[in-house]
């Protein structure tokens, strides 16, 4: 019987240009923004205008940036239309 690793330790594929335009979602299910550009292992995310200050703080994002960077290591899963972040 094959063993599966817990979700937090499973390997996530590398970012691809096809990830541009996908919605970024926190582990709690909050939509935080959209991937504007992929640069190797970094996604540049444009935050939702309605993103709360508490969610921004949890992500370590300042209030006045147009885009934020998310490294591949912060990603738990990449689906067809969303990128899910780790806790």
C-alpha cells in the first residue's frame, strides 16, 4: 500500500506562466488576490481591493503596495483556477 504524505509536506509543482490570472486563496479560504506575473519560484499577486487589514497582516503584506510576492514555498496546492497558500 502506498503511503501519502500529509498535505503540508506534499510536493507542489513549480509555478508556470499558465498560473497567471489564478486566484490566490489563504488556508482559511480567504481570496487575497490574483497572480499578475510568474517569475521563476515567485508569484506577483495583485491584492483584492476589499482585502482586510487582518488578512494583509497575516500574510506580511504592507497596506500600500500594488503587488506582493509569494514564494513557491508558501503554496500548499495549485488547482486549475486557484493557488492555495499554506497556513
